[in-house]
C-alpha cells in the first residue's frame, strides 16, 4: 500500500509521523509523510520548542505531490497544530479520493488523554467533530478523546461502542478503561462486530502508544478485524514493556523503542485473544464453564485437496470454507468454532502445504507455518484413497520442525471413497509414519467421512482430550470469525472455480469493492454488492465469461443464491472482471489482494 501520512513531527521521541512512519514502513508499505508541526519533543513534556507549520506551507507540500494521489491507498491524519489546517487536510483528502475513489481516510483525532487532559487549542475538538470525522472512513481515538468528542460519560464497554458508532462506522479505540487497574482494553469496531481485547496494564507514562496504534491500524487496514486487533495489542504491550527500560526526565516519561524493538512491530512476542463483544457481561460469557472445560485451537494440515475444508465445514455444522475439485482452493486460514458441553474447539482450516511454483505459493506456505505455530493440536489429513507419498512426509517434517512438542492426530479422510481393506492399510501406514516421526506409540489415527458424517464425534473427542483446560475463546453460537466481505468473496470464487481446469483456477481472485444496504419505497431491503474477479491474462477472461457471457451469468446467479442464504435477505450482485497481469508472482499485486 501507499500511505499519505499528514501528522506532526518531533526530533526527540516517537510520536506523530516520527512514531508512525517507520512502523508502517516496517509492515511493508510506502509512506509519504507531510508534517503539520516540527517540534523538539512531545508537548506532554514540561517544555518544547519549534514551529507549527503554516497552513499555506502544508498546502503547498500537498499540492506539490498531488501527481501521486492516484496511487494513494490510504490517508492517515493526526495532530493538527492549528484549526486552520483542517480545511487544508479536508481539501487534500477530497483530491486524493477524486484521483482514487478506493482510497480511505483514517483520522487519529489527537486531543489529549485522561492523565493530562487536552494538549491542543480549545477549538480543535470541535473541528475534529464537525469538519473532519464526518468525512473520515475510520477514526482512532482513545476513550477519553471519544468521550470528549461525543459529550458522553463512558464507563462501560457497551457505552464506548455506542459512542464510537454515533460518530462513524469504523473505529479503533486505542485504550479502554476495564474497571480493573491491572488491565487495559482496546476495541476494533465496525458496522457488524466490535472486537475487544485486554492486556496487562504496564505502569509509567509512555508517550506515543496511541500514535503507534493508529499507524498499525492504518497499515493493517485490509486485515480481518480480529487478527488486526490481536496484532496491535501484542505490539503495543511489548513496546510499552520494553519502554520501561529506557526512561527520560527523572523516570517520569518513557519513549517507545520503535527502532530497537522493531521486531515487535512485525511479530509481537506476546499474544492476546480478541473476542466479539456481545453486549453482556464481558467475562461471564467466556468463563462460565463447567469444571474441566477444555478449549484451544486445532489446525488441519495436509497436501492440497485432502478434504480439509470439507471436514472443517462438517465439524462446524455450517459452510464457512469453500470447496472445489481443484487443489489449493483455500488461500487463508479459516477459523471454525465447535461448541460442546465440555469443550470449545477452534478448527483452523489452512491452505494445503505444497512445493511452491509462484510467490503466492510461497506466501501461502508461510501462512500455514505461521498458523500451526500457534495451535494446540495439529491434524494431519491423508485421503483414504491415495497412497502416502513424499509430499505427506515433507509436510510432517515441516510440522515437526516448527512444533516438535505439539500433539499430532492422524486423520484419514474420504472414508467413503475407499474399501475396507484400503482404509485399513492406510490407517496402519499413517500410524507407522506418525510413530516414527513422534516416537509416540499411542498416537491417535481416526478415519472419517465428512460428507457422510462418519466418525466425526470420535474425532472431536480425540481432539478435545488433547486440548488444555481453559475458558471459551468465543461466545456460544459463533461459528466463525470470518468477516462478511471475506466470506462473500470466497463464495463467488468458489462458483467461479466450478468446471475450470489446468492452471486457470490458480489465476482467479475475488475482492469485494463495496457493500451497500438499499431500501425501496415499499420498505423492502436488499444488499447491493460490487465485486471484482481478477485474472492474470486477457485470454482467461474469455473462458470465465463463456459463450455470450453465459458462464459469467451462471457464476453470478449461483453466487447470489449462496450469498442470500448467508446474509438472510435479497442481494444484487455486480461482478466485473479485471486482468491483473501475473498477480501470483507480483509482490505489489499480491499485497493489493491481501496476500
């Protein structure tokens, strides 16, 4: 992504652009910084020096780089310095969006915090509320700033969510009072779900944490909200802990060690689980479980097309992963939630591990390895009707190198496609391979048929017995944490893959451009969905469209039917085809498509 960042700058410390540009670059993005002030240090210190940049000078810089506006994907703005800058920023963002209608605006309404109050001019909060926030796509205030902007007292999580949604449909609340002095919360809010995470509260006055949070939200704006919030929370906690080792001014302030601990930006040491806030007592929905309750994550790994997605859907009891005859259909980890009286099992369906031929293949393999690095149990899937080969052993070796102490369950899939003798031979072969790899004679091997629901309860019993005791990670009733746009895009891709052969299936990608609710004069509602189907070569477009556009029409009709079942209302689907040349091997295109 290319990010235009209009914020303050300081010579000493990491706040504003001085704290935001490097983390966004470290996460792989091109950043164009424009400064609103050039101070010696943060204004929360006892003194500071330096100029506020005159609005006409800021406008001059922005106008000078307007030739690049068509390439800007996101604009992030922060500390204003003066109220007269508001019109300059609004004008610049409007020009960016005219040049690139898909560009988004993330506003960090920097005003102050609960410890020191406001550190901006008196008219700045009103400017943010009336002129800037109504035009922004997302905002990143702390809870104190949100209370000031909405004129509300915010003493609960539910009140904080309602306040944010009164201003905008998308927000990151960078700090939320949990009522417990030992913890601090954070919220990632959109129209459908508010994700909530808690981390231990670290003492001391750390300057720049909010700016870092807003920068990471911007850099990760295309990620799933749950993953994004967990990443931000882990990074901020690690940075604040590390900051305690480098204090300034008689130990009264701590600066973020953004350069020294840049590893935390990409891969946090600490991990925290974000959960959807359901508007009830937060903790009880997860901790009210019987004695001995078990919970954890199990990842299914195996060669492409070994039945992982079909098995995931069967265990969850609902279609959350698409299925196709072609290998390498799954392209990102999909979490399905199995709720039992004695356990909550989070099933993670991953792309199939394989020897990659493209940059996409390499990245998918890395995704798989990153996924099973954080799970409690690994299920190795081997079809009953295919002999165990070098590819299966290569996958098992990769699993053992990454997670040598994680329990492995052998799963013989597609039981319905093989005779009893063939199944028996496969069970013995898989058991021998796992015993040799793990040194455990008691390793479990379970034969299943996902399509005929054979042995699924047995498999769940085995998995549950290997999970640690703990609370639920998700409220009962949840079946997945996939956001709606991702699920819809995958349903369209599933229908587009139907009947394709050779290399074409790997060239298909789908993105949702926009989803809009619509109500007619009689009060009937429907969802208008604008989607793009990407291919790699112009000749592939002819295949997808089919004779007289019939094949494309069929894709739209079948997709629309599945989407209506998912969203529960009528749907208008506008599906267009674009060619993105050789996107599987182009880092820029892969980033655009979320890989």
